[in-house]
């Protein structure tokens, strides 16, 4: 069992890492959603 991780990096510096169990379709589906959540979290953090 190879321990590979898929890393998705966006231009604005948001990085999402998926484990080896994640399929390509799942990554393609989830990456934009997770990135959007991360952007919201970062925006909230900057206000403080």
C-alpha cells in the first residue's frame, strides 16, 4: 500500500491535501468546496 497524498494548491495560496483513499472524482468535487470554506475562514481571521 503506497502512501500517496494529493495536494491541490490554488493561486491564492490555499492548499488542500487529500489522502490516498480519495478518488480523482471526489477530489475534483470536494476541492472547490473546501477551498471556499477556507477562504471564508481566512477572511474572518483577518478582521480580528
